[in-house]
């Protein structure tokens, strides 16, 4: 079967499972993107991801689009990146539906906060009425995505939980620069923008001054000066350090040395790829219920999901993990083994199971990350 992935950029959060899919016998894969990388991701040092055996094309013109849609495998499956944010989506939908081809959507839930929330929901309901009948299935990020698309009118039988997949951190040294003292190394890794909730994190940690901890915040953005000032007001500057954005290998090395990752988002996180990255290198996570990746924390040995915007909820979770002490080698290995369930090959096999369910009436699959069993 031939799979066509139509994307806005070549995404390192999708390349691992697409690369694994391209290596499965009987699967041909083509990736088409509007551009290789966006300017802001180039500034952050992102590299063009490895898609393995998949054919890759960027900046397609109308001739290329027509050739891929009309002159290739009539039973091929075209995967578009939602209805918004990817200019190719509408054109591909129109072309595929005209020839009655196979069509799927890969998308996050839309942001539903503020006065724009109802507007976005109304828009997605319109998308459902306009496009839903000819959409064979929707792969959406986490249970939040499932709730969103079902709430907008898509039949539940067409909607499947999905996930972003991090590249394996092969280049990170084992136990890189792990501290030998008793301080719990807490890490925030992300953009310093409204909705990331780091003011909540700082206030919660200020109430934990009787524990031994340090916080490292990696990222840049307009909120960074305000968070720096807040740390000073809370008299915790001796425990908090602010570092600039850095290339992925350097950020992964910092992540690898942490005892706990915290993603305290108060705004909508479609997924929260850093949660997947942390678990992959053996670091437990606390995130809020605004993150799609909260799906990965269904059992408390991997971390905890807290109420977004609540200092009390985050404080309670932090105290539990601070009491546990530094990350043990046993927990590290257990997390790494479990995280094979969100590896490229695992998600590729799940993707194929969804496709076989939709088109060949096989049993409906369960996401591999729903299981607690180790591989």
C-alpha cells in the first residue's frame, strides 16, 4: 500500500514512525511538504529529519500535486495535516475526494480557550459537515484530540488516538552529567510564551523551599524577563537558572541529566513533544491536563497529570516527587523500556493496524502507549 503524507514542514515529531513505516514490506511512502523547515525552527537549530526509504518532496507545484494524486496508486492513502495551518490540505482534499481516493487526517485538537474557543469549535463543526463524510479516519493527538473531534461531529468509529514520536536520543551519553548531591534537578524545556504556566511552577516551588531542589529553565521568549523577575520576588533565584534556547543535542543532554521534567502549561498543548522525549531518556514527567501527552502518564510511576493553572495541584504533585528523591537507575531503565511503546516502529505498526481496521475491517486497535507492560 502507498501512503502519502502531506505536511506543512518536514516534522521530526513524525519522521520516526514514517521512516519505520517505509521499511515495512509492502509499504511505499511519499512525504510532501510545503517547505523543509520553517524559519523559526531553523533559528532553533532544527535539522531536516531522516525519512529513511520514503520519497521526499518539498515546495510542490500543481503539476507535482496532480501527478501524485491522479497518476499513482488509486488505492493509496493520503494523509493531510488537518484543515488549518497547511495550505496543501484543501487542495489535496479536493483532488482526492474528486477521484474518490482514500483520505485520512492527522491533527491536534484546536485551542478551545477564551472567546475564540467557541468560534474554532463552530469552524471545526463546519469542516465536519463539509469534509467529514469523505474523510475515512482521523488520527488525533491524545484523548483531548479524540474528545475534540468527536465533539465537533466526527463519528467516534472514525477517530483514533495518535501521538507525536521523538527521535531516539542515541547521541546522549549514559547518565550525562548527573549530579551526585541530593538536590532534585527539575527541568522546564520550551518557549517562554504566555500559556506555558511557568509562573505557576515558580510559585509552587517557592512553597517547596523545605525540600532540596534546583530548577533549570531552557528557552527564550517574551515571558522570560517576567519569570526572571518573579523568581527574584519569590526569593528563589539561588535555586533557579535561566538558559537560552539551544540545539536539540544540547537540550537532550540537559534533559538526560534531570530528575524530573515539568510542563505546567495553562494554554492548549496539542501534544507536548518534550513529554515523549523525557520518557524516552528515562525521565519522569509532571504535566497539566492541557497537554495531549498526558495520555502517556496514565500510571503514576511515569509521572503525574495536574490541573492547569492550579498552584495547589502542581504543589501536591511536586511534593510527592521531591519526597521520592533523585531519579533511580531502576526507574530510568523502566521508563526507557516502556517508552518503546512510543517509538517509531511501535507507532508505525499501530498506524498500519488503524488502516487495516478502516479498510479491511480488522479489529479496532488500541494505542500501544495505553498498556503498562514493558517491552
